[in-house]
C-alpha cells in the first residue's frame, strides 16, 4: 500500500450572504483555515445583486487561494 502526499497548489472558494459583514467574516475564517494548508489569497472578486425572492441585496465573493 502506497501513501503519497500531494500539495494543494490552488483552490477557489465561493461565498454568499445577505449581510456584507457576515460575508467578510466567512472569508476571514476561511483565510485562517487555508493558512494551515500554506495557501494565501491570490485574488478576490465580488459582486452585488438584488435577490427578488428575499427582497434583499445578495453579496457574493470568489476567493482564489494559491500556494505560498
């Protein structure tokens, strides 16, 4: 039985929330989690749209992590 370890070189995560502060908290938590994997933030893309079903603004973000 072979046991091999591979490094994660890149990772993309998506986040969404109706509150901008809650979205920021989610992203900060995942930044801390990914530090353990030696990943750092490479880029962040965000968008705001109006959700007709909830009658609120919906904030979304894409965070691209890369190996240090």
